[in-house]
C-alpha cells in the first residue's frame, strides 16, 4: 500500500473473507519473461490457499508450476465509486496427492471450460494484501466529487497559463 493514497488497507482475514465473494480472479505469472494475466474461476481452501482448476495440458500449468505467482480478485462499483481488491502471492503447485485430488473434485472450484483431464493448482497464501475505497471518501474523510460536477472526471483540464511567478507558462 502507498501511504496517503485514499484507500483503506485490509487485514488478512478480511481479505480472505472478501475473496470468498468473488466468482472470478486473475492469476498473474510470467510467460516468456513478460507478465501475463489470466482470468479464472477459483475458490479458497480451508487454510486460505487459492485453488484453481484447469486443463492438465494448459500452458498455464507449465508456466506456473513451482513458480511464485500473484492472484488478484476484486469487486468494483463504478457508479458508487467504491470497491476492493485483494492480492494473494505465493508459490503455485499442481495438486498430486490422489486423496487431495478426490476431495477437490468434490469440493473445489468448477471450471467454466471443462477439459477431459483437469488438474488442481494450489497457490499458497504467503502474502495476502488488500485495499478498499468506500463511496468516494478519501483517506482524510474528504468526499470526492462525482464525475460531471466541479472537479469531477468530466471537467476539462485547466488551460496552461501563468501561475505565481510565471509557473505553468507555456511558451
């Protein structure tokens, strides 16, 4: 989190509670030395680990197996100018234990794109962070003006002109 950025930092347990409400999240990993982001359905395991279900033949499995990844989920209400975002960071591993795979087949996430051979990927929650913005209220209790009003997003940018001691002058 960045100090004084207008967001409220969320505690770990609150982050995990919010994650249970999100139907889709995004796994962030590296593909050919570049960042890659992929939306997926998920669920949380009893210990807060993020569980993914995907095709055993997917590029995702090869890319994240044994790597540290980030997983992000959020909920945003643009009209109310509020929402939250949670990021879980930790090592990802394919679940190989047969008993664990059977349990996850019954209780784990359901893929929106089933495949003939699914695997479960577990992301250990080594670092869990989150932030929330509530109704356009900033960190200092100052209400932010809605779009379309004075100071809102629809207001045209001020013209560059001389300010104090000529600051901002365009030549």
